[in-house]
C-alpha cells in the first residue's frame, strides 16, 4: 500500500509541476516579452499580475533568467515523454478496469513478470531477426492473453522503436521491404496488451504515427473475465493465419497458464479453466513451430500430476467458478522438443531458492543463457530459460510469503513445503 501511495503521489506531484511550470512560463513570457495570450480572460489576468507573481524571493533579472531556463527544461522533459505517468498510474491501479481476473491478478508477481519480459524480449527479437534473415521467411509472433504476458507488449514496442530508428539512421531505406522488422507480425487476443502496444510502439509523437512493429488483433467474442477475445471465430482465424504461405512463414508462440505443470519428459504444460481459455491455448500450441511457456517461478509445479494439484488446492466441479478444477493443454510428443519454459530462479537464502535449484536440475539448466546460443540454435536444442531474480526485502520472511504466494489456495505451510519446498520453520518458530 505504501508503494502504491508513493507512485501515485509522485505522479500527481510531477504532473502538477509540469502543468504549473508550463503555465507560469507562458504567462511570464507573455508579460515580459510583450506576447499577450489570445484569450481576453487570460489577458486580463496577466495584466493584473504584479511582478511578485514570479517566485517572491527572486527580483534580479539574472536570477530570474536562470530560473526560467531551469523551469523551461524541466517542463519540456516532463511533457516530452509521459510514459512515467502511465506506468505510475498502472502501478497505482487507477486506470478504469472492469472487474476481471486480469485486473485482480495485475499485481501478482508484478516485478517478476516485468523482469522476465525485460530480459527475454531482446533475446526473442534477435532470434526472430535471425530466422527472418537466414530463411527469408515471415515470422508471426503469437501472444496469449493474461497478465504474465502483458509487460511483453510494452517491451516489444520499445524494442521495435529502437531497432527501426537505428535502421533509419544507417540505411537509405531504398530496400525498406527487405528490412527484417517489416516481416515480423505480432498477433494476439490480449486486449490490454494490444492497447499497451498502441501506446508504446508509436514511432513518433505524431498522433497519426504508425507503430514501429506490425500487430494484428484476432477477431472473436470478448471474454470480459479474461480481458481477451476467444471463441470459434478466434480459433478459426488463428488456424487460417498465413494459410497458403505456411512454407514461407514461421509461427512463434508466447503462452502462459494459470499454473504450469512440468511433466516428467520434461515439458512445461499450461493449465487453464473457463470458457474458451484452454481451447485458445491449444490452438496456439498446435499452430506454432516454437512455443515459449512464460511463468513466474511461484506458478511452476515440478513433476506433479494434474489430479493431485486440483485436489491439493481443493478445486472441484461442485464449487463456484473460482474453485473449478484446472485442465491442461495437450502437447503432442512430437512437438515436446519445441516447447520451452521461460521463468526465473532465486538467489541463495530466499524461500523459493530450493524450488529454483530443483528446477535447474530438472530442466538441465547449468548456466546463464548466452544470447548467441539462443539466437542461432535450432529450437529442439534451445535450452529452457531461467533468469536469476531477486525480490526486495529478502530478509523479511513474511514479505516473501506474501510476494511469492499471492493466491489463497497456495498460502499455507503444508502446501508450500510439499510443492514448493519452502522451509517454513523460521516463521513457525517466530509465531
């Protein structure tokens, strides 16, 4: 709560400063420079302002000029890029949102989701570039719904702008059709993510600016509870994507799940429930040549059967929709080598360190992923990805519990010990 208040206060203060400085500068310049506002009402206000309307302690011209220069620079910086305000409002959760699972889960694992997107997007974009340039094919990047993948849209937009600007600075653009970024298309059913991309991927501040990276949103019926479009029309559009040009197209999928179950093969299997949710994920996996299952570490179960998971979390069909059992997406054995987990591990001494270490052993992840290895390796030999991640207040056991286990179904000692290998003795002794 303190953090939300801090972001909100900062956003309000900076907004007020930007507005006040801009207004003050226009009024001072209008009066000092003889340029009067066009509005009669504003004109009369300016004419009534005494010299003391500037900061009361500044009367000397040299000092006032310095203040004007400083104020002008601050106002320009704050107004030039308003993304800081957008991010602050998102963190404060002040954007109008309907009651949905998306809005409820927006704060779960927030920093970790941002961290995964920040680290994986550069690797993913390099891989897309290599595939396009080496095989002369179009790449469709399919992105699933959900809050886990929401940060990816902003990171992809920012990276797209960076790549396109670098290209325009070094090339005469005569072969623009051959520029690899023009052959990359994001396709999604994620409505908030699509909106985020529109905000972050504009190539310029002009309101008519195109996006730096191509994007298409799938048709279908909006499902408010998941803030996504789903249904037969959505799946049909996904099935027909690139139809007739499959030999010249590569389909890469970013998929997530309410939970991820690692089978003994080992393959990360997304779990889902609710109308249209599982069906869309299944259609994505069936369509894609490469699949990256993205999840925070605290949503990954190691070598546990689905039925046992549903029982442990007390999910049953006779309960309400929030307690219905999960189903899992089917991954054909022939495609298993093309499905990779993208998650995190923990530094020593954190409550999820044992889970991260077991996950590394289970997936045979021995070292940090090298970018060049990920970019140039065939998908069947691409390793699973675990980024080292640290949470704040790692010495506060209770804070770690609240951060790593935001769901009521998992926040009990027996469950944490049995499925996430947490040593709960420090907290139990403290009690």
